[in-house]
């Protein structure tokens, strides 16, 4: 650009001196420089303004984002505060509930303390009646310990307390009570038999000695409760031959006393024969027991098991029906009959008995059994409804 300018000048003014030409050239150069500078400043300014605008825009966008984040955080903080207040309220409510439980427990403890009288103020018989009225085993046991230490406790008081503890599984305390009852009245055989039977169960070292003495006492004075207690021990110990021999001797001595004595002895002999594998003799003994007492539930139930093991479904069903007739409120008897019908492919006959069983009061175990029976019946019914292709 400058070269073109100089060329023009030299053509138009050839006479000008070199100095003037240079000055003119410098002027033109300065003017062009200023123009260029102005253009550059404007361009730079625009670039800077554009950049600043972009930065400001980004700042505004970020500010809006931050504002939104702050709002979100505020919302979360409010939510946390609400949850915290709810948590505090629940804690306070739970604390009040726990306080109420503690207060209730303290009141019950106070009642318990009051319910356990001083032995000087109450008779052993009165303490026994108080023990029966208590709700927990700990309360009952505490009172029975009072009876054990009571100076005026009779053999009967001690034996009754022993029965209470034995039925609750407090074997050691029961043994102490029976032992003290036997000391109070050595001629009374029932607490002595209870003591010996418990010893036979839990003291192996003296088991044979305890059993022999218990059997001797029982055979000398045949009593149903004592005989039953020893028979239960022999069954639990799986001494089936000993059970049979003892029951036969008891039958020979007590058979003429009452039907109950005879039925109990025959039933134990039948159970012993079944356990020893002599099924024929077992069935004969059961039938002999039925001639004495046809409707004895405790004899019919083990006989039902024999029939089930032998696959005698017809008599099994008849016997189960008999049990329901004897006690229509025992749901287990319905279960016996229903399962017998199932095993004999008589599912349709079981339906009314299932409905009848469902109307009876059921504990948790009964409910599970009934549910299983209903599922089996439903599976059979669905299978029956399937039409072959």
C-alpha cells in the first residue's frame, strides 16, 4: 500500500525533493497507523465486550443455578427438619411408652412382692392357693419355695406344691418338695412314688434302684396314679419288656379292684407288645381292654396307631369316628379321620369333616395341620376336575 502511494507521488510531483516526499510518506504512514489503531481498538473493544458479555451471561446462568440449588437445599433442610421433629416426637412417644411399661413392671413387681407373704403370716395351704393364682412360673416357684421352708407345712401341702412344680417342669424343686413331703409322712406312698419316678428320670446312677423300689411300693398298694407314673417312666426309657412284666403283675394284683385298673394295665401291656414288635398280641390286648371299657379314649388312640401301621383302613376309620363321637370338640380326632379317608382314597367323604374341623377352636399347630389337609384335598379335587384329552 505504501509502495503504491509513493509511486503515485513520484509520478505526479517529480520535482519534489526527496525530503518532502519522505515527510509526506511519514504523514501518510502515521495517518494509516492511527486509522489502523482505531480499527484495532474498536475490534479489541468489541472482542472484550463480547467476552465480558459471555462471562456475564455465564455468571448469570451460574447464579441462577446456585439460586436453584439453594432452594433445593432449603427444601431438603426443611424436609430433614420435619423428619427430625417427627423422629423426636416418636422418641418422646416411645419414651413415654417405655416409661409406662417400666411403671407397669414396677407395679407388678410391687404386687408380686406383696403376693409373696411372710411364712409367719400365712399358712402353707394359703401360700399354695396363692401360688396357683399367679401368672408366671417364677411367681409360682417363689411361693412354692416358701412352702418348702414353712415350718407348719403338711405332707399334703408339700405334695401339692410338688405336683404344681412338676407340671411346670421345675423338676429339682419338685423333687425337694416330694422329698420333704415323704419325710413328713413316710407312710404316705404318693409323694414317695413321685420322688422315685423323678429320680429315675434324671439320676441315672440310682435309676434301677429307684424303679425297683417304686414298683415294689406300687404293687403292694396298687394305685392308678402311681402305676401310671412308673409306666410313663418305663415308656420314656424304652424299657418295654420291663413295662410289660410290671403291667402284668399289676393286673394280677389289681385286676379285681376296678375296670380302670384293668384297662390301664392291658393298655400298657398292648403298647409294650407293639414296641417289642409283637403286633398280634398287642391287638388282642387292646381288644380285651375294649371289652372292659369300649369308649376309653386313652386306649383307642394308641390302638388307632396300630391300625394305621397295619394298614387296616376300614377299622381305622371306624375307630376314628368313635373318637369323634366320644369327644366332638377334639380337633385331632377329626384329623385322624380325615387322614384315614385320604389314605383310603375317600377324599369326597372327607369334605364335611374338613368343614366341621374348621369350625372348632384351633391353636397355631391345629391351623397348620388343617391348612395342610385343605391343600391335599384341593390338589385331589383339582386333579379330579381335569378332563382327559
